[in-house]
C-alpha cells in the first residue's frame, strides 16, 4: 500500500565522472521505494545544471526521467523544489511528467503533520552576495537573454560556473555550523516563532537540502532535518505518516 513520502536532494547529476552511476542508483532507489511511495519530494539540485529552451532540453538523464514518468503515470505524486543549480527547469517536468514544481519553501500538510519544505539556498539573510546573484539569475529578462544563446555556447559557460560554484562551497560551506550559526536552521526557527506568535498551528517538521550534510536537530517541539546529499552516501528521508527517518540507500 502506498502511504509513505520520500525526500531526496542534491544529486548534482551531470557533474563528475560518476554522474551516470549516481543516476543509476537514483533509479534503483525509485524502483525500491515504488511499492510504498505515495509521493516523492525532490529538494533541488537534482541536476547540476538545467536550462529549458523552448525547443531543446539538456541531453542525458533519460533513465531518471523515464522512471519518474512511469511512476507518475501509476499515481505517485512528484514534487520538485528548485535549487540554486537547477532553478531554470521552469515548466519542463510539470508538462512532460506531471511534477508539481515549487520555486520557494512551502508549507505542506502530510497525513496530519505540518511541514515546511524547501531547497535551502538564500535562507541566510546575511549572505547579501548570494541573494543578489539569485535575484539576477531569477530575473525573467536575464533568462530571456540566456535563452538567445545557442546551447553549444550557453551550456559550457553555465556548466563551468556551476562547477566552480560547487568547488567553492565544498571547501568552505558544507558541514553543520551549529544551531546559532546555521542559516537554514535559524530561518526555520524564525518561521516557527511566527506561527507561535500568531497563535496558529506550528510546524512539526522542517525538511531542507543544499548543505550536503545530513542533520537531525530538535527545534522546540518540532524537528529540523537536512536530508544531506545523494553524491556521497545516497542520503534520503522517509515519512511513514507518523515520523520522519533519515537514512541512506543501501544502508
């Protein structure tokens, strides 16, 4: 019986020599969870780069996309929270597969529990440089300009930027900084307090990615979970209707 919700994040498909193996493992994971999956929530950066042209899409990833389409056709819900690497997916997955796309963190009610879910980039209000860059990349005019660049030119430029960005973060930013310094955790704490101050139902869980580090931390009566990444340990989370468990494929 399909009743569980699965969360996965940060596969960065298209990067590194082992990208095809990561994709194959992701497909095998989907095959494994399919009998129990009511929904699959992808928390962003599943692709290291993507740009949806009007009449062209990036080559590759057909095994994953085919499996997602087959599962969606059989009734499994798919949600995709865009990340900082695949923010230019636009409506491709929505139109081709039926995936529900999310551009910002959103509240979801799952089996009576209240979740705040997102990728996690831009949560640190003090990171003015990144938040400026994010606004530039999300500007419709800038997207229109990039769409005018031939893919043979635009994709190598974007992939180069994506690779340099990933290397920069891998050396400086990954790893949990502590509750008092972690931008996503502090953002969730702020959102929870706003609910409490307003006298409305608070959150039960906060589910995010982006930081590449699996973390489970209490946040008052709620729980903050960073799902980690698919690159190193094939991390994922599963909600069985009662609680969320963080684990890894093959464990």
